[in-house]
C-alpha cells in the first residue's frame, strides 16, 4: 500500500512513511479504492454524479462527433482529460451528446466521480475504440487483398495483430 501511495503522490516510499497519518489517510483511501477497481467486466448502465443522472452511451447512440471527440481526448494525457473522456461516454439521461445541457458543467462535476467507476468507464470505451480500430484494419486488409496490394495488406494485418495484442492485455 505504501508503494502505491508513493506512486500516486509522486514521492518516495520513505516520504510517505514520514508523513503524518492525517495527511496520508486520504491517499491510502484512494489506494484501497484503486485496489478494488475492475479492469475488465461489466460497467453499470447508469451513474449518479452530483446533480447528474448519467447513462453510458452505447454503440447505437454514439454519433460521429462523439466518437471523434473521444478519439481526440483519448490521444491526450488521460489524467488531464479524464473528465473530457467521461463527458463523451456519459450523457445525461434524456439528452443527446452535447445538446440541451452545459457540457462544461458536466465536466466539472465528473471530477467528483469515484476513481474506480471513472476508470472502468474509460477502459470500457478504450476497448470499444480498439475493437473498432481492429475491425477497420481487417476490412482494409481484405480490401487490399482484393486489389492485389500485398504490402499494404501485410501492414494492415500486422497492425491488426498489434491492436489484438493490446486488447488481450487489457
């Protein structure tokens, strides 16, 4: 637990051990939450965060703008853009993405979401994004096979295998 707390705080284990208990208690609580965090499995369909009742956007409801926003935010530093990523994945019940509500207010409140829930939703969307990328690469490989472009097909198959390896590691 001390090692994880040190990593989270960006300090040495000795520094954590020398800290007063009241200063390190919140960090230990965070470690306990992270320790129980699911990496795989199902996520809830609805979340209550502050005043927001949020629904996880499923594949049928995601529009192109939402998908592009997710890809753009995900390429950036996840820590810095966690609320941005979550604002794409979690939409207020009864609303469409970025319509009929202030998305900046939502992002501000999403920082209050529990770490395990927030990361579980992010991992869920990461896997969805990678599976979509793998399908696109497989389609591209098939198209290159039909067109007789062996080198392009070889590259598409190689990248598809790399994405598959990443998916297996998650």
